[in-house]
C-alpha cells in the first residue's frame, strides 16, 4: 500500500463529514444524532471483530474505516454544538496514553514486572475516576454482550481479591440439580442457568482464555459444518 500524507487524509475525511452534514449535504446524515448513531458503533465494532478473526486483511481495512467513520461522525456533531471536535478527541486519547504509560514516556522505572505494571495501571485508572461508582462497576458498559461483560467483572473481582463471592455463586449453582435424558428436556431455571454461565466465565479466566472468543469460534465452526452438510 502506498503511503499517503496522514494529515491530508484525515483533513479530507473531516471535510467530507462536514459537507455531508451541511444544509446542502445529505439529508440522512444531517438529521443524525449521537443517540441515533449509537447502535452503529456496536454493529461496526462487531463486524471488525469478525474480519479480524477471519484474517481477511482487505476486509479488516474496510471495517476499520467504517468504525473510524463513527468516531468522525460523532465528533462532527459535537463540534457543531461547540463542545469538542475530532482534534480534541485525538488529543484526549494521546494524553491518556502518555499518562497511563509513565514507564515508557516518563521512564520512571525500566524494570517493572508484569504485576507491577498491572498495579500501576489500576492505580492510574482509579485516579482518573470522575464519579463515585465503585471500582468494580466503573466503566463496565451495559451494552457489552453479557458474556464479555461477565468476563470483565470476574477479572475485576479477582484483582480486588473477592473471589469468595464467586465461590458462593458456585455453591448455589451446585445445589440445583439439572436432569436430562433422551426423553426429557433439561430442567433448569433462569437464575441457575445464569450462575452456571458465570462459573464457565470464571473457568475461562482461570485458564487464561477468552470465553467470548471461544464461543464465537465454536459457533463459526458449527455454522461451517452445517453449511457443508
């Protein structure tokens, strides 16, 4: 791929977005709001994940562009409201990366262990908190897929040293029997099913695996097998 001037490419993209939102631009683009565009963010992110897992470089490039469009679109709307623009977004994330990586940019310590880096990361993130949520609930998006959200919560519970609370869930799930044979459907209630799924997430965490990714890959294989039949 021929390398182009990144500044010109970004400026061109931002101008296109401004033109689309202009009074003589595209009616659909002009009427969009942050709320109306929100579902597309999740959709484009999921399509990018699919492309990455398929390993299709051209498709990954295309899907990265679609996801970037959502950032540019949102930034343009807030720019029109005189709140912030795309350059503010870029500056914000650049500052955050510098702040969260003092071992790289400030060279405070060149001999950090992985555990020390993890502790430093959590300390910095807590110092950035702007509200009063507990650290376990902080920045845990409700729109995340349930399995992925559970994974993040389990990881935080481990870091907080509160694994016993997951053990309590395990004891509850063990008390409920699930009966199944060739002639009868599985008997289980919703709460118990949720507890069992949570234990699967805990098992994946202990094994260093990503439950969401594992289920996606298994589902993809099943779909391929069904299509081949």
